[in-house]
């Protein structure tokens, strides 16, 4: 099922072409040094934040790998574009044989809703509950997915990265689930019911900045192994924001957050391959090394992440007609790459060193 032109454009912020340019006053700050966790995060941080002004975009994103070898990627979206705003859903279920089942909806105001707490619905899709425990439902003409989601570790909040151009220009991020356990069912219209059990992550963000002016690329990687969890995200801004790098690294030992770092995170990509099918001819890394150290506490973290396989690729421009593609392509050339990765991590706290390795999920979003 192909998305409508309007939905495909909306989902990646292509409506940014309708907004005025930001003042070119400089760059972007990193996330605040104080990282909130669990009960320290207000409940409304997980809900909707409808904003005035010329542009507003909000998203609730989830990614899971199941023991049945299914992968699921979900994005609920909201914006103030149009007279009363609109909502959207783009979700992909990657089946064990590599085929993809898509769930997509575009709704005008009144046909979708998002509350001040965690409760957002678009068409037949809904995500609701609390950060600690929630439910996710997706449905189309081919299948229905029902999942119960529970956080294995607390939600964490990197907070708000502020742009220099205006106090009203920012990117706000909450990792609603650094490690989320998902159980439920996949019910195909034609076929047997499949039990789903797996893990992944969830996040929530909102901004008043058109995405092509905020991101050049955005990488997110999670590693899950026994009682150890790490979550790494890295934003690369365009030249208009100083070609800056905005990182965030979290490490959990059991349920305890032992590191929430917004500074001092070093990431070195390797093994680039060029995607000649993409309009942007993006150079997509096959992996990266990362490191962090704090001389005051003696904590060090080092790791390596490398692609095992490319699970899913989504080129938004391929779903647009010629006219809309011509317009959108002037501002951005968005492609999403979802990988299954192998990772290794070494964590040292004082005289104690822990080593872990496993498989995880990595996601690259390229805009320009």
C-alpha cells in the first residue's frame, strides 16, 4: 500500500518549504548537562506539545526486533500544517522473508488525537498508556498487530537543544523507552496468528524548526545484553547551524543509569558505502567506534558497532509524483536506513571493568 503524496511529504517535514528561513545567527547548543530519569520526568513530557508559530512537528518513534525474526518500525506524527493541523502514521513490519507490510495513515484535524499524556491515535493505530507500560495497535487491510510494551529501564530525558537564532527555536527529546520489552500478536488476514516477543526502544521529540534546517543526519543505536543497555544518538546539523554534532549516550547497568552523557562522546564512523539509488547519493557507514571518559569519576566507555545486515530502507522521494518530488527535492532528499548490528562495549567504573557484546538496532536518517 503506497502512501498518499501529502502523507509522505508531511512525514519527513517536507512542509518546511512553507515556512520562512531561520535567522542565521549561529549554531545549536547541546542537550542540557542534567539528564532527567524516571519519576524526575514530568508526565506531559511524553504527551503532545501543540505549538503555535509557523511550524511545529512532533513524533513518537518505536523500533523492535522480535524472536520470530520480524522487525517493526513505527512513527506517529503531528504538525500544525493546515488550518487545524494534521496527524500521520508510517509503520513498517519487516517479515522474516524480507518482505514488508506497511501501515500508513494521514489524517486532518478531528480524525486523529494526541493527549497531554502518552495517548496518540491516527486512524486504526493507537499508542497509549504510561511510559512504564503502554499498548500499541496497528491495523490495515492485510494484518493487525497488538502489542503490550513495558520498560525494562526508566525513561530518560536529554532535554532541549536550543538554537542560537531564537528562544523559540529548539529540538526537544525524551527517550521514553531506552529498552522496551514487547509482547503480543500479529494477525494476518490470510494466514496463521504469530506470537511476537522481543525488545527495542521508543522516543518522543518535538520542534519548531523545519527538519531540513535542523538535521543533516540523525543516527540512533541501541545495544541490549542481559542486564546491560546502552543508547546512543548523534545529530549532525547542516551548515546553517554550524555543521555541529549533538550527541547523547546513556548506559544502564541493570535498572541503574550509570551514565547519561551529553558532552565528551566521540564517534568515528567507518566502512562507508555510497547509496547511488538515493537522490542525495548518501555515504552510509557500515559501523562506528565510540568512546567516553570522565577524569573526575574515572569512568570510561568504549565500543564498536558494525552492521550485520540492512533490514529496511525507505526513500521518501520514491513515493512522490514528479511535481511533488521536484519541490521536496529542493529542500531535502530523505532516506532512512535501518540496520541489525553487532556491538561490543567496555565499561570501566573505578577498578571494575565490564565487557559485553551482542546484537542491536541502528537507524540512520539522512536528509541532505
